[in-house]
């Protein structure tokens, strides 16, 4: 159990990528749980952050940080599950045209993979087009496999999103389509160029992968997600020691999507020290933060 309610959550997803809540609803849910520093880290899109800021939907007392998550492809075989490293970015300039162009390209690759997955499932006798009509959202959304998983559940082909990944659309499954897109070096440099802070997300293998982390640090990695909702105490302790040893900023978050419960339930299992938010500010981020 965490030592107390966390006031910081620097990893959460909305319907603009593969979460279940609209951005404004997620922000309100976080504020209701006592969160005072929140990053919306949708995959490959800043649309959720922009929408909340434009609609003046930030609750009093909450700071909203522009965030992103990029599933970066590791093209050489180094024993990583699905060959990916997930790179979070905080505080990018949301008006940076080069960064937005990179995200547009990422979303295009996501859309292509999404369509190929849907076609593959139809060929396997599991059509989900009707279910997807109620799950897809706006033009700037970054379509992801959790949406496919929810459609499979709605169509009766899976009992849960986890079941869908395990049997059908995860690596090795009959409906699996490999991802394409930016590599980790490219993702880190793109975030840096937009004034943001690049952080390696939920990589519990990090303590045994120091050379890999050093390689990422050499191209600009600045942080490590140390406080993660599903990490146990020994993992968190090892990640904390590693971040300190390598000079990386420790961050943390729920990685909330919504398939296994409410935001309040995910938040109850999270502990991120309040000073983590201060660290993001001190790290030299020059981009986007917003308050009510």
C-alpha cells in the first residue's frame, strides 16, 4: 500500500489515444483524488492537453503538464518484449511545428497498423467494425490496440482487454501486427528539440540494463519512471537507486487507461513524492504548463 494519497501523476491516458475517459473528465477525476500536478501522456498526440486548456477545464489548484508517450521501436534484437521502449515527454512546446509533424507521422503509422489489425481479425472470423464505430473519436486521436481489445470484448470474442492481448493481438497472437515508427534515439531527440524532458517509462528491467540506459542518456534521456502503480517496493527501491546513480530525474504515474477500474482505484495504488513535480520544473523544461 502507498504511504498516502499521491498529489502527482505524470502518466495518464485519455480517449485521444487509448484511454476510456475524455480529457476533461480525466482531469476532473484526478483533481477529485487530490492530484495537484498531472500530465496527460496520450500516445503520439497533444490533442487532449490542448483541448483541456482551450476549454478552460483545469480545476482550481491543479497544474496540467503537456505530456506525450512514444512507443519507440528498437530495431535490433536485444531481448525486449515487442521490441519497444516507451519514452515519455513532459513540457514540450505545443506550438512546435517540427514536433507536431513527427507526431502526425506517428499517428499515421498507428492508423495503418490499426486498420491492418482490424482486417486481420476479420480474416480470422472476428469482425469488429460495428463495435469500433462507438469507440473511435476525433481526427487527432492516436488509435491503439486497447481500442481493438475493447471492440473484441464488445463483440464477444474476448472476455477482457487483457484476454484480447494474451490470446489474439499481443505479440505471437494470430492478430498481431508489428509496429513501425520512431526509434528511441529519434523520440528522445524530438522531445528535446521541442523543449521537453524525455523520460523512460515503466522499464522494470532498467537496473539490469545499465549500458542501454547510458546509451539513451548519451542522446538526451533525462528521467526514469521510478514510481509506477504496479511496481512493488523492491522494484521501486532498485529504480530509485539507479536513477540517483545515473543522474536521472525520478518520475511516476498511474499509466491510467481505464479498462480495469476507475481513476480513483488506480490512484489509490500510486505513490509519487510531491517533490517529483518540482524536479520536472527544475530540469529546465521550457514548454507547456497550465493552471486554472
